[in-house]
């Protein structure tokens, strides 16, 4: 679709693409803050509530969307996803906003999840490919920032609209429709990713032999890719299984801990996400391109573990404990696993299957989140916060250990340099940012340095 001479480039392009993360997180929070209202309205069981959560943007819906959208993104281009995915998303949130029964609500949640899943891997890929190598973390961090602002606004709206009950929740879904419509219009001016476009035009036998075929087939043809999938998938799997439950069921966790006011629960979540926004901007975006990424990752992961230990061990202390938890968990989420996962996942795979790799990992990790979502409300009610909290601390600890041991050294390097190091051969044409030192011909030969570890 052509819209006059309008062009969306630079930071405007980064922000418009990053908004995929806003609508993803906003969708999850809209669901989280409305589940009790829907349960009362339609008289559904705790298991049905778990089903809504599991098939939504929080888990299986997004998982399937990513599994389909990632390979399509590599096959037809990054921009192709942005032409259609938000249109599907808008249908989903409208169904949810005007749901008259459980079936209509479930359909809305599933459609919304599919659209979200298709858009998020594409957004991380596009931003990383367009960003300067010395500011890649800063640009990718914009997606993390948008992901943090979504819940901040979502919980603030939920607190403000709480007196309206279910009608307030319906208004929150409608606000997501409006945001998606505006972002879709802006995205029509996006240019295609240059690195993908160049690779697609200049695909050679040398490219195929060094990195494998395009898409999922090429992804699983190389041992280095499989090792990287295990590393990054491990980080995101164990961290997101915790974050997924916290994102959608945190009001129930607070209630189990003794805080029954829905308004106070939502305000606590406003504090969590306010801290996440600040930590993302002043922590990850400012320092991830400049300081040791491994050290920053470990610090953020450790804060998350401490946050849950405090909540579990000192529940009887009341609101003070919950405030400490909110601050620690919020800061951890801003500089922790998801920020680094989105960065490293965009760096450590070659262009022909960069989005496919993220789609595969997103699918596996969100399926795991979905499985736990089926049983989390029942488990929390049956066993209490101590048992559930101990499980979550264990999962976070595993994510910390994986990142601490195998964090890559990609900081400041171009995507072409990273690809050459990892695959041992030139794989893509040089970017514009390397024009000062790049050869004038398109078929270049790069001496392969030793491979980095996954």
C-alpha cells in the first residue's frame, strides 16, 4: 500500500515497529485485568479461565502465530508481516471488546494471539537489521520499552476504570484497537529491511553453502544454529514461563498473598511496570552497548530471583513486602532476560532464517507458558503461594545460570561480522554503515575468524 510520499525511516521506523511489543503486552494485561470480570459474567470455571489465558496472546495463540509468521517473514520480507498482521489483530480485539459469550471471547483471544505472535519476531528482526551496530541494543531496547509501557498504561487504565467493572475492561480492549489502527497506518510508509532485501537479491551458492537454505530448513541444517537455539531458548523458556504467569495472573498472586482490593493490585502492577520502563530506558538502552552485557544480564536476573524470594518468604509482612517485590521485579524485567533475548536472538542467526529462528523459539517457549497457564490458577488455589513461588524461583535461577555461562560476545559488531565469525564464510552484502571500508564489489571474500561459542 502506497501512501503518497510518506516515508517511515530511522527512529520513527524503530518506534512504529516496536509497537508490536506494546500491543502484545497490552493484550496480555487487558486479559489479566478482565479475567475475574469475564468469569463472573459468564459463570465459567477456573479451568476455563486458564484456557482463555493459555490460548491467548500470552501463550498458545502467540506461539502458533510466531511459528507461522517467522518463516513467512524470512520468505516474503519483514514488511510483508506489517501489511496485514495488525488488521488481524484489530479483528481479535474487537471480538473481545464486544464478546457476548465465552465462545466469542475465546475466539477474540485466539485471533489476537495469532496476530501478536506473527508480529513480535518480525519486529525484533527488523529493528536489529536497521540499527547501527554501535547502537543495536539501544534500538532493540525500544521494543522492550514499548513492551513495558503497554502494561504500565494497561494497569493504570484498569485501576481508573475499575468502578465500571466489565465495561471498563471492554474499553481497554477498544483502546488497543485504536492504537493498532494508528500504528498500522504509520507502518505503511516503512521501507523493507535493507539487509534482507540485499540478501534476497544477491543469494548465491556461497551463501547457501555457508549458512544453509532459507527458513526453517536452513535453520536446522547447522549445528551452530541448534546450539544457539538451545541457549537462547533456554533463557527465554525458563524466564518467560515465570513472566507469563506473573503477567496474566499477578492479581491472583496478590490476592493469595492477602491483598484483595482490585484497585490496589492494579496500582502495584503500575509500580512494577513503571520501574520496568525506567530500568529499560536508563539501564538497558543506555548501557547495554557500552558495558559488559553478561554482567548486566546477571545483575538483572539476580534481582528477579531476589524479588520472588522476598514475596514468598515475607508474605506476612503485608503491603511492604509487595512494594519491595514490585520494585525489584520491575527493575529486573527492564534489564533482564527478555531484553537480552530479543537482542541476542536478532544477532546470532544469519539473515535467511533470522526471523524463523525467533519464531521457533517463541513457539516452544509460549507453548510451555500455555501448559502452565492451564493449571496455574488451580495450582495457586490448591497449594498456595509458597509452593508456586518456590517453583518460579527455581525457573528463574536456571535462566540466570544459562545466560551467565553462554552469553555471547557480539557487542559493537555488525551483523555481517557476527555471521562471518559464526558460520566461517561471508553470508550477506555489506551494510551502508560499512561503506567506508567495504569493497566495491558485491561478491566479497572474508577470512573466517574462529567461531564464537553459542
